[in-house]
């Protein structure tokens, strides 16, 4: 008796053996509901902005494998190299301009060799330009590899850094302000090794007291060029010349061809809405 009073009565279902027996207004209402849901779904897809993409042809362009060999001997502590900052040492100017050079080598694989009385690989080849720049900033002390100048060992260590390189463009940029006077490897033997490995060496003589003839021969035998930088401004120009001789592919050319697809579902949604309006009008 309680349920008879309080329980809500459920409508009895009506069964039709044929759809033709259903009222036409009911069928139209049901199909309209599906059309509205379809339009809503298409609008959601439109707002999601679907797209197709494929790498541009330039995306696979590779840069060079390049090692910077920097002289950190005691003579690099001398000041007067930068006319705008007379107390800045040759070493500090070289590090600052090398940092700028690195930032322009967008798609190159760069390494760093430090040399003085001996040479060592401070950073293996890497695409991480930011990490390499931080490594340069950590190299704040002149003489971290001794006060003498082992140019032969600097070249050999640079070759070692390029040992696993698979590119045809292998380059060493050697910066020094002194005369070869240390190490067990002669620059001549080191250059012969570089030549056999297909490595080009660009030499940069810093200041006025470096061995011009040796730096010229190193570059000439390896197929590179020798430059002289008597000041920080000269060194900046030299780096620009090397960039023009050994250009790095621009990272901006590594683009993706994107084909946006959002107009297609939007068009279908408009068509369905138009169909729905026409149905209700006529």
C-alpha cells in the first residue's frame, strides 16, 4: 500500500513492430538530435586545431664538427689587448669573443681543447652550445694547463676530440699568442696527423710575439688559413672571417611544413547546420 502511494509510476513502453508506425515528428526529433551532436563534435575538433606536419628538406642539413683549441699559457694574462678595456687580459678577451663565436655556430658539433705546458680536452664534441659556453666561463684562470705552450699536443688532442666524427667537415680553430716550447709532439707531426684525418686547421696568432711562420705553416699544410689578431677588435674580425669561410647552417632553416586541418571540420559543421535549418523550415 505504501509503495502504491509513494512510488513513482514508470511509463509503460509502447512497442512498434514497424518504424513506419512511429510518428514522423518523433523520427525527425531524434535525427535532429544526432545532427546537433555531430555539429557540436565537429566544432570541438575545429577548436582543437588539428594539423599534419612533415620535416622541411633543410631539416636534415648537418653542420660541422669543430674544435676550439685555446692557449691558456701564462703570457695570455698580459693586458692591453683590448683598446676599450686596457686592463682586460688577452685571455679574457679571447674567451669573450670565443663565446660569441660559439653562439653563432647554430648546428655545429663543437668541442673545446685547452693547452699550455700540456693539452687536454675540456669538452668533447657537443651540440649543447649553452653547456659549452658555461664551460668557457668556468675557465677563468690563466695557466690552468701550465705556463708554457705545447702547440703540437694541442693539435693532437683536438684530433682526438674529432676521432669519432662522421662528418666530412672537420675543423680545428687554434688560438695562441706564443711560441711552441713544450710537449713531446712537434707541430709538424701533429699537422701531418690532422691532414691524414681530413681535418682543416685555422690558426689565429694573438698579439705580436707569436710564431708567425709556424702558425702559417700549420694552416697551409692542413688546407686552412692563418690569421693575425693584434687587438680584440682584430680578433672579432678574424672570427667573422672564419664564420664566412666555414658557415654554419642556420637553425631557422630547420622548419616544419604544417598543414592546418581545422577548416575541414568547420566546413562540415556549417553544412550540417544549414541542412538542419532547411529541414526545420521546409
